């Protein structure tokens, strides 16, 4: 294959937290991918360019019982490192042993004619939660709740522990989101007192204030507070919420499963374009994976925070309107599931040199 990938000819680790079966390593050497999960499970995939946005992939018969898992790791690697590749076609007889399972799970679709090769699409692969979430939630049964103000579906219990992890090729490390606990209070207290953070959050104060704040978020059924970590180091605090029962819901005609998020990047070393284009798409990815019925994600940045608005629009958000909240004038922006996955927005697509909010 003529062009190198962002992680080309390098070692990619599938983080061990993603599966109890352990980490998978993917190494690309020229037009061959070597994928292994320990010495007993190994497969080699041969790549060739089939068309402008398609690779043709053949597989040598894999050793060990994890052929499907190794194939999935190869697909994840290719679609994570090559933005121009929208699909791969499965060539040769090596796929015969596990093609039925790929078709059953929606990881592959039949060719459009009797002679066409089966296809694997990036937008479908990146909607399979198992690759990035340890315990993806099943679809929660529908039950209507009325709170006196609005009606919305009953929400599942809040998750605990690690929700999501992703190997980021251009950072060569693992980005993860964990459910926040009171053990994270020292970091959150320090970050909220950072002048850059307080300019927009306006929550500076003593630790007792921030304990009450975090306890409130932990108790609120429509909000999940998260801690972002990179290779184990905490760097950010996020709140993901169900938009319909949030203040924003009445301003954006929120759907039953629309979500939104609030963000603090607390560590200076993790600010800037390389990090923004890692954590923002990963956070959106988590919200879409967590609930297959989520079709839209909204945000409400301060209307005069022009750099943040530009960064969100460059990341795929559309500006809906500007409204007056009780505490601020806000710009309502949104991104759809269809746009995020069809345009493969998990890639760092912002223009080189673009400044992001620090």
C-alpha cells in the first residue's frame, strides 16, 4: 500500500480494559497487518487499494480461536488511522470460517451482486460498542416518566467504573472515561479554581462547595459526571446529560434520547488541538455508543465564546440558534449521529494550525 497511515509501521495496542480477554497488538509492515493476542492467537491481513475510498483485505487462516476478534481489531486499526478509507472489501477464501459471524453482527454486509465481495463499512464498525466499552448497556425498556415539567423515558441506572477507552493513534496512548466518584474531588476542586476554567464555569470556591457540587451531580439521575484520563493520568472533568430533562431541552426541541455535555480541561499540558481532536470526538462517540437511540448531541456554549464556537463547528456541530438562559446568553449547537459516523468525525479533521480554546 503506497500511503502510510498515521500509525503506519508502528505498534498499536488495543487497551486491555476494553476486553477481559486482554490487549491486542496490531503492527503494520508495508501492505501487511500482523494482529495478535498472545502467541496462541495470531492473524495476518494483506491490504491492497481497491478504489479511492476502499481497501481490499485478504486474511491468511488465523491461528487460535479468536479469528473474529482479530479481524475486528484489524478493521478498527484501519478505520482509526486512515481517514480516506470508508470501507474494506473482504477478498479470498480466508474469510470463510468467520464471515457468517461478521454478517450476523453487522460488521460486514453482503456484496451488492452475486460476484461482489462482502464489505465492511467504517460507519457501521464504529457503532459497535463492544470495541470501546467494557460493558455496553442493553437497550433500556421504554417507560414514560412525568416530572411535572416534561415527559421523558426512564433512564437506566448510572454506570460505574470505566465506561470507554480508545487508543488514539496520533497521541500513541489510551484515552479513557471513568465514572467520577468523590475520590476525584481533589482534582475537580483544583480545576474549578483555575482562572481559565472559572471564567466560564463560575464555580470557584473551597473544597466543601465542590463536594456539594459533585454530590449533586452524582445524585442527579439525568447527569453522569466523568473523569477523562490519558494513559492513566486524570486531565479533565465532563458531565454528560439527557437533554430532554435539562434546561436546554425546551430551547432545542430535544428528542427523547438526545444528549449533551459540559467540559472542563483542567491540566494545561492537555490543552490544544492534538488533545481537543482526541477527547471531543471520543466523548461524542461514547454518548452515541451508550444508547443506540441517541440521534443528536447538543451543546450550549456561551454565545460570545467565539473560539469555542468555531472549534465546535469545525468538529461537525451546526449552530441552531442563540438563546437567553437564566445565567448566560447561549449558542445552541448540535451534531447528528448520521453526520458523525458517515463523515468519520473520530478523525482529527480540523485544519492544520487551527487554534483551539485553551
